[in-house]
C-alpha cells in the first residue's frame, strides 16, 4: 500500500467526552461519550426525561456542562462557541419564533443577526415548502408550520452541522 492510500482520520461532526450535567441537584446526563462522523445522520432514542434535550442544549452551549467536553466540527465548544455558532444550524425543543412577525420577517431577522445574505431565504423556504405562507404572521401557523419555519431558520447559511431536537 502506498502512503497516498492511507486514509487520514476524519474530523468528527460531534465529539463529547465524559459529558455530565445535573439540574436541580439531580444528575440528568452522566459521562456521555459521542463520536458522530461528518456526513452522517445520528439520532437519540429514549424515554421522556432521559436527557436527550439536555445533551442537545449542552451541544450548542445553551447549558454549561458540569464536567466533560464538547467538540463540534473538530473545534472545542468551550473555547470557540461564538465562532462555532456561525457554522451550526439548530432547532432545540420549541420553534421560538416571533409570533407577531411573518415567517419571512423572522428569517430576515435571523439573517441579520447571523450576518447571512437574505437571498438565502428563498432557498430555505423552498426546502421546507413554506414559500406560500411566508408572509403570514407566525401566530396564524399551525404547530407543524412553526416547526417547518424553525427548520428553515436552522438551514440558513448552509450550516456545516445541523442539530435538531424533536424535528417531527
């Protein structure tokens, strides 16, 4: 075998080591270790209260781990959260949209905050099949439509990593 034929190790999309978190004095996540390769689809399965959403919140820095580490796209989250968030799309738990704005206005605001060209809005609306409802106020949407709009927001800017908590 030639040297060129040797495979270089692939950077993982998600890597956690000994990730732990207690909430209200109760351990919720204990020593979680993940190694999710780039380009893969990975899902957590488990009963309510098993800690799935807590792990997701830890992965995006919404919660700080009591111990352990998180690396996303080969980058340490604790040291580079701000830089990483520009490369990650996330939808954690609830859609979290501004009800008094239209879907399109919500996406424009997200673009402005994340410094993404608003031209990307048409692409993501097409992906989630929401172009026809994009100019209606979010308060008029069904829960499923709100989830699709939140998914559109997560897809803005073509993120290198997409984290979805209960996307269905």
